[in-house]
């Protein structure tokens, strides 16, 4: 029997592709998302192939109690989580002072608090077993400040920094943490964040290619992997430490503007 992976945001986009990849390897799944009907469709799709089982948990990670409920439910069923894939997250475009605070607060809860709490809940079990893998989906957005997406970019900077720190803390434990930094990806993110009309999302990588790169990097225990980013933009990221901040901010703002 393969390992069991817990995937948040498993109902669509990159999360759905993570679930499919893990099942293809014969692993079992604990699929978490808000929309139960889509989770049930994933369960039917995967289990029809006869290699894996899927346990569905319909939870909204914007609820502050959701992470603990997920952990308690898994413990009550006697499942062992070998792989934790913190994929759930969302963004939102607009001037910070004009955006709805409730929406940005939910963004921080999902992108930062829930991810951190789930990691805190499952890490001790992995360390006790001497084995485990965590994959945190960050973003190339976390590499720079993000005018017009100030909160989203900041949440992803947290995820990247948090993940890097854990890689050092966990040396010698048998547990690894990998940060996946996707570029613009073909998924529901662009439309829900209001970024689908921006220049940044006129050329996107497929969710399946990004998920595959992240999943493979996680299996190899890499600290980070950048995926779905054209060569020219990779060069831009490499030059960031040498560019004036004013230039960076102007460039990022231009890429976030929508018609």
C-alpha cells in the first residue's frame, strides 16, 4: 500500500492535480476542500481505477477551528498522514485601503494561519515516526512586495520563509519541507482573485505541470522549486537583489493592473 497524502484545496486546480498524481502512484488520499460535491467527484474518479482510496473532508479553512477539526477527524479514523500538501489559498486584487477587510482577513486565515496550524499539528507525528513530507504551496509572488495585491504577496512571503526555516529545524529527523513557488498558472486562481485580465495571466502554465514539478521536488526532499515560470522571468527573479526597490514596485504594480 502506498503512503497517505492529505491535500488541502483538492477540489480544483493544482490541488486536484496533486491528488491525481498521488493516486496514480498508488497512494491513498485525504482530500480537503469546501465543496463536497467536487470532492465526491474526485473520490469517484480515483477509486474507479482501483489503486487508491479517498477520504473526503469538507471544510472551509477560513474557519479558525477548521485545522483542529481536520486533525481530530483524521485521528478518530485512525489514519496516518505521511504527506501533508498545504495547497489551499486564494488572492484578491485592489488597493489595500479600498478592499473588503473581511475578505483579506479570510485570506490571511487560509493562506497563513490554517497552513501553519496544520503543519504544527501533523509535524510532531511525523517526527515521532522518523518520516514524513510537507509541501507548502507558496508563489513567486512571495519573492517581492505586491502593490495591488499587498496582502496576497505578503502571505506567500510568509509561506516561503516559514518553509525554509523548517527545513533547517528538521535536519536529521527524516521529515522534509518543500516550498513550491508557481508562477502564473492555469487554474481558478486568476478569476477568483480578479487577475484574469492582467498581463501576468495572459500566458500561464498548466496546473498539471506545476503540480508534477512540486510533487517530484517534495519526493526528493528539495527545499524549494520554482515552476511554471518562463526563462526570461527566471532571469528577472535572479536580478531582484540588484534592482532598486522603486523599480521593482513599479514593475510589479504594472503587472497587477487590470483593464
